[in-house]
C-alpha cells in the first residue's frame, strides 16, 4: 500500500462542502483514489464518509473547518496518507497518544513537568516525519473511549477532543497510576476495539528482569549474582561471598532507597542508604543486628540483593553507562545512544536526580585512568550487550516494549555487567549531552509508531 506525506489545510467556510476534501490530481492517481463515489476518511478511531475532489497541490489536503473540527485535526498538521482500496478508506496518520502523569496549564513553560521539552520535541519530530501526536493524563480518559480529551500543540498548548490513537506510548511515571482500573481498562479496550498498539505498557521490576534474563545462557555473563531477598539466610550467604552487596527496591527508580552493605575487617558492617536528603551512613556490630534493623523495610517492600562489583571509577566516584535502545523504523532493536554517568560527590549511585553528571563513554573511561587494554572496544561491547539484553527481555517477558533504558557497568578488568533495565527511561530536560532541536530518541519513537501502523 503506497503512502505519502501531506500537509492539512483548512479552507474557509463555504469554499468547500463539509463532506468534501481536496487532494492533488497526481496524488489521487498515485494512490488510486476513486473520485466518482464516496469513500471513508479515517483518523485514529474517527471515520466519516467524504467525497474526494481533485485540486492542484499534490502535497496539501484541503478540508472544511467543520470536517477539521469533527476530526480534531489541527491546521497545518503534517501527516502520512494511504488508501486501502479493499476497505475504501483513506487513512491519515499515524495518530500517537502519549499517556503522561501530569498536565499543569498554569505553567505554560513546563506544562508536563520535567518531560515538557521532550513533548515539544515529539511535536517537532511528528511535523518532520508526518504524524499526529497528542498528550493525555488518566483523568482525561472518559466513558466514550472513541473520543479523548487531550493536550495538543497549535502555536501553544491547548486542550481539545481527539480520536482514540493508532499507537499509545505509556509514559506514566508511577505504578499506582499505571495499575489503576481506568488505565488498565483503556489499554485493553483500545487494543480490542481499534487494534491500537500500546508499547511500554508496564513497568519492569528488578526481580522479573533478572529472572527473565537468567533463563538465557548467552546473557548470564552480563548478570551479577542476584536474588530476591526473602530472609536472613540469603543475606548471610551473599555477605559471606562478597565484601560488598547492594539491596535494591524491586520497584525503585531514580536510585531511591538503594542500600550498600560493606563487610569490615573486624566483622562489623557499614551501610550507605540513598534518600532525598542525601546518603545516610550506619554501622552494625554484626550482620544479625543489621538484618534486625532492616527487617521493617524488607517486610514492607520487596528488595533484590545483588553482588557488589569493582567498577571503574573517576576520582573515587562510580561510573555506569545508560544505553538507550529503541525499536527502529524496521521494527528492530537498535542503540540510539550510550552515555557515561558519573556519581555525584556524596552519592554512590550515578542517577542525575542524585547529582550525577554525564560524559561520553570514551572520555569517562579515559579519565578513569584504566589501561587501554581494559577499555578496548568498550563502546561497541556495550552496544552489543544492550541489544542482546533487549532482545532477551522481548523473548521472555510477554509485554510490548519499544524503548528501554539499560544501565550497564564495567569492572576494572573491562567486563560488562547489567545493573538494571528501565521501561520508562528519563526524558528530563538535562538528559541530552548536546542540545538538539529534536533529540534522536524522539525521532526513533515516531519512526517506530510509523512502522507499527504501516506508515
């Protein structure tokens, strides 16, 4: 099925009948669109019978204000267009709905919080590639799922009514919101009613990831020894095997609540715990005392216990690496970027939210002072590890992902390790190393939506 990029344009009232559209004669011939009888015009879940009239410009779709308003179609929208002769349907799209956690119209500079710049980049990417994007929060989902209230960009951010999308990118930032009955019902219904594709449909937890990857022989080499912490026995076993272990909340993010346990020469134990206020230090005369102190936390929240690694460092600060991987325009996993993250001075985690800083992989490893032999082909090896991990998760976990943040580390011998996988990688304003009008990850997301919908 052939497809082409066009720009939608409103014609003043009275200049074009409400149920007619104008397309260039050349485009009508290329798409083999009949002009002698009505056909269906479709945008997301919206459909309406229309007549196609020949016009001059082959790259412009002209519509009446009434038809444009019915479809929620913004003036100057750039979309792809294709015609399905069997269904007699002229389809515009893809329609991309990004499900987000917040919208604050009182703050026009950052209406979506820390991801506001990225949302604007998605708008620009859609204009460049041809797609229709809007943003909606769970409380904008109504009873009639064929129509949503959403936020669109038309010289400014504004609310409007839009069709249910061809693709949903789930960017919800909390599990509570994601697991709410209204959100789960919405995702299920749009899939079944309109064949909507929903990707990054759920959070990953650390135990799930390590269990899934551990079933692949080829991926075990990337996995530190790791278990679900279910009692004192496993804590004792890990602390006797390794001088340092980490306890990580299974549902944690942004480095919150991670506990580093270090065994001392005299048999005592020190802990460092990340918190909003910084790092809290404590000492315990024995592992039993430490476990007794932590038992309340462990009972309340699930933790993963993980082998400590002797990582490359820069001025005694840990370095890890965030690989951002996307499904590309061919539907294949590809690495969009890898950056080094250097822990802040008072933290042992490297998250930007904890004062971490960014660097290129090459510069961070060079500054670490490690011999060139241990840095050999480091970036290429990390890319291959990230691709293997993404493919392994896709093969094992029955959920649809189109974007993953894969956190890797390198030990002092040059070996690559997996730290964790994030299905909602950060889109904060401080994320890119360079200033892009549209960062590559926004382009990749739109291209994948086009792949999913055949545009």
